[in-house]
């Protein structure tokens, strides 16, 4: 019984309890971009995804990784890129900047804008 009381008094447990009481629990990204109706939050989630992509790209460049880990990371990066696209569409729907046009994808933007490869 004494051991449980010691665990409850650890600094981490007290800090976590204080956070819960103050309401500073970390907000989770909505599963569907369409569930978000606030432009600043949508941009925040897009930035979070870009950060996750950057970390995974840095990991995948490690030469010591095995083939299966590289494949897993590649799948995760592709999933995040797809999710980022959903958030960019939602940001545009909410009246924010058109990040898709900024990337210069063919077929997007004004008719005078052409890409040559």
C-alpha cells in the first residue's frame, strides 16, 4: 500500500494532475479535416502534420535502417502527405490561403500559370 502512495506523489504524477485540473490537456487532431470549423486550428493541424513528415523523412534517411522499417516509414509519410492534402483543402474551404496552388501542382491556379518539366 505504501508503494502506491509513493507513486502517486511522484513529480510527474503531480504535474499531470495539475494539468488535468487546469484544463491544459493536449488537444488531439480531429480524425476528419471536415470536423474542424476554425481556420487557425486547421492551419495548426497542417503545421503539426508537416512537422511529423519532417521527422519521419529525417528518420528514413538513416542508412542503418532495415528494409522493413524503411517501408513502414514510407507508408507513414505517404499517409501523412495524404492527410496534409485534406487539411489544405479544408483550409481553402474556410477561406484561408490556397496552399495547394502554392505547391505548383499541374491543373491548379490561373490559366496563365503553366509549369514546364
